C-alpha cells in the first residue's frame, strides 16, 4: 500500500493546548489513483509511529495536491503554531 504514495510530502505543525500536533500531507502516485486514500493514510500513520514513536495525523490527497513553489518544490514544513 505504501508504494501508492509519491515522494512529495508536507508536515503541518499546530498546537492544541500544551501539545504540538503534526499532520503529514502526502500524495497518491498517478498510477495508484484507485487506491483507498484512507487505508494508505492509516498504514503510513502506523509506520511513522512504529519507526519514530511520534503520533501523527496523515492525509493522503490526489497527485499535485500539495502546494509547490514556483520552481516546483513543496514546502516541507509549515509551522502554524502561534509565536
């Protein structure tokens, strides 16, 4: 299932109360549009937790759903915590 995810990703960091929250945004590969995004997201979420010990929310979108810069690169980390 994880082979359905492309190389583009983005981490969105927010804060709820005293705890930081991390959401991982990623994209399905064009060749795997028939894959269930929720199932892929759950598998990726479990894998991240197993490898890093960090709980995350994972959202899997269609190809090219992550905003990119003018040169085509995705902004990897978006920090939305109040300063």
